[in-house]
C-alpha cells in the first residue's frame, strides 16, 4: 500500500492574546474576563466534586445556570454576577484600579 504525502501551505498568524478580540467579538475584554471567571468557578466545582445541583445551592441559583457557566454559555451573566459566584464558591476576589494615560483602560482578570 502506497501512502501519498502532500505539502500543505499552512499560514500561522500570531494571536493578540485574546481569542475574543481575534474573532471580532464585541467587547472582547469583557468576554475574556467572563470566560476566565467561569473557568475558575467550573474548576472549583470539579475540585470539590460538587454536582451542579449542589453548586447551585451554594451559589443561590438553579442547576440550569450552573450548567450554563460550566459550558461557557455566559451571555446571561454579568461580570459582576460571576465575580459574586467566584467568591461564593470559595475564591478571594481582588479588584485593582489603576490610571492609564491612554483614552480608555483595559479590563483584565488575573487567575
């Protein structure tokens, strides 16, 4: 059996560090912040071996919302709500504000 190999012309483009900006999502910094928060919440749920129902009870919400967070379906959640959930699930939340010399600042979540 012969195997054919074919050369492919693959182009690699270096990303900006924010996949949402690279995809043209509106408000990419907000989207990235929400995604990072959701990932931390999901990790805590997994680490503590909580069911989604147990996590929902702890967060004061319903299982469907926990499922949405774990699946990354975050349109229905504000950044503020996800920050509250992160705190309720056991994370310390620290907000730091610093002045920028450009027109607008940036939103960044450090994990």
